[in-house]
C-alpha cells in the first residue's frame, strides 16, 4: 500500500457494464472478487451498479458514483466490438478528448502484426486524454485509470491481472478486521440478542448468515467486524457469552 | 403470463441489499438467476444495484429505481436479525405504515410454536400496509409485493420459490428472441464487420462474447437478439454470411 490513512475510510463503488450480465446470459464473476480483494486491503465497497452498453446510462452511473466514493472500479466494455463503449463513455463523463493512444498502440503491436491490428482491434487503443494505462500480460490490451476511476476488462482473468496491477497503488484506510463464529443455533433463536450486542458495541458490526448443515440442520455463522483489534476481541467474547446464555435458556425451556 | 402487452417493453431493476455481498464474504447468486428468469418471460432487466444494510441507502435506491422501471425486485434483508431492515425501508420509501401482519404471523405459527415465535422471528412478520404477501413453502416467512416493488429473501432457494410465485402474475412484454452462433474466429477479427451488421439491422442486437477453446484457442460466441422472428432470422443469416466472408479474407491474406 502506498498510503495508509488511518483516519478516514477509503470507499469504492463497482460499476459493471454489459447487456450480457443484465440478460443473465453471462453470470458476473467480478463483483465478488473485487469486493473481497478491496475489503482485504482496507477499501470499503459501498455500492455496486450494473448498467447496459448504453452511453447515457454509463455516463450517468459513473458521474453519480465517482463524486460519492474514493474510487470507482468498472468492468466490461473495453473490447474490440461496436458495443464496447466504456472508454468513450468515461471520456464523456470526464469531459476530456479520447483518441488512439500511442502507448496502447505499442502494446497491441506486440501481439498483432500488420493487418491483424485492424480497425476493430484499434478500438482497444482508444484511451481518454490524461489517463494512465493499466496493463495486463494476458491480452496486452490495457485498461486505464483516470481521476478516481479505474477501468478494467470484463473477462475475469484479465480483470484480476489489472486489479493486481492497480492494487498496490491505491490509498487504503485502516483495515476492517473480522472474526467468524459458528453459532450452532438457528438465526431466529439469537436474533434479538444479537441486536442487543449491536447496540452495546457501536464500533463493531454483527453479521448473521444462516446456513444449512447437512448433518445437524439449520445453523448460523456470526461475523463480527471492527477496525479496532480490542473492540473486535471484546465483541467476539460477548458473542460467545451470548451463545452460552441462549443455549442454556433454550435447554431450560425446550 | 396474465398479460402480454406487445406494444411496450416491460422493464425491471434488481436491488440487492446486504453488507455481506459488498464485503465479498457472500457471493451473490441471485442476480444472474433473476436476470435469466425475467429475460425468458419477456421482462427486460435494465439495471442492478447492490446497497448496504443502511436505511437511507435502501430508500434512495428504491425510489430511484421504482419510478424508472416497470418492476423492482429486491433480495435480502428480510430475516430475523437487527440488520434485516428491508421491510421497514420499503415502507419508508412508500410512505406507508408497517406493523406485524396477521397473515404473516399465521404463516410463521405453522412453523414456530409458542416461545419459538420470539421477538426476532416476529420481525419477519413486519409487512408494509397495503402489500400482498409473497409466500414460499421452504421457510414460510413471506416476502411481499407493494406497488411495483417485489421484496424477496436473500437465500437463493427461498428467493427462487418466491420468484416462481410472482412470475405468473407479472405483466410481460413481447419476448426477446435470440440465436447463438459460434464464430470460430477471434473477436478482433470480426469486430468491424459485426459493427456494420449492427447498423444494418437496427431492430436486432449483436452481442460478442470471447471465450477460449482449450483445443482450438481464442474463439467468439455471437448472440443475435430481436423481438421479431423475421428480423432475427435475417440478422442471423447475415452473421453466417459475414463469417464466411471474413474467413475467406483471412485465408487469402493469412
């Protein structure tokens, strides 16, 4: 991490661009990956949007998100076909010109020789003025970083390579820490008590994730999160205590 | 389908509610499922948003989406714990009161006897005034339908049961038809020509989905979509013709 500002949370939004996600034809695999990656390095993902390959919609979403969060990460729409309009839409949102970028052209020339670097592939060298390239070794076709917006490919392996490229350059906040506790109780049996803990520990959050254990039946994972190690430890201990109390009570009444 | 208005597209947005999706801890499995389901019955998904368990954010997203699309489908936040605030947020967005709903209480009494129907589980019976219940046979805890907003569970199996319940009651537009053609060419080799087809057939859309075939290398699926069978047939034939021309040219030059 180049910076670690401990005072302010660093926030992010993810903007997924593509008709194929909205039609359900392609199942998104990027949101969960990016969310997990950013959470791990201390960047809080606060919102995700998925929009179609429509310039007006991309520009509107981008302008709504980039003014509200520290970073916006986009995926999709930077390939060689007519519906790949992300780069042009980002240029429009920022009000900057866009043209074939010599750095991007040089990269693609490493991969495509002579007539192979045709009109379609040249689309992938259109980069908004003032952007830094985000390179990847898989396709060589770059994404880019302009202002607080990072534009990445939609193909998961390429997106992941690009995220590895930009990750170390992001400013990060104090990392969110977490503990996971298997409740061995049904969510509805501990919901009230968990709500009371949430009030008692305002600097921690208590997530409750029901799941079904094939052997023992309905169960719950409790995830406690805090940026303060001491708060996390105290809140986690309180969860263990609460679970003991609830189980004793259920045993007595049940 | 209860209605099939052929003149107007019926549109939808999906609103996913939950910190656990934004942190990457839980990977969403509902967006792709709902998108595919709605597309198949002639409802166009135009936008997706994921927001945290924060009332202000849920209300803002809901009000932005429900005025813009025919339907909004929400998932998540209707369980028994303190962070399940979807029902209250929906009531706030619509400006209607919310209270324990006798129909929902009756459903939960089938599953939870006496003290089992505790304060936490009673949260799941809070339904905004004027809403219809959306039942499910798995958990019995209902979702609901108010105005053009359909509120569903986050657990995929339960959400799917709820979607099956509401699906037949939705108004639907003329169904989008599609054909898929394996190009046996790299995306960059056909991008320009595909863009020309998109201009020649304005009532069809041409999606281009690169993939890697382990045996033959980089390849592309082309998906042609139209609501008109004749247009779809003509556009698909044009894609086959284009592919023949491109391959002949590549063979001649390569």
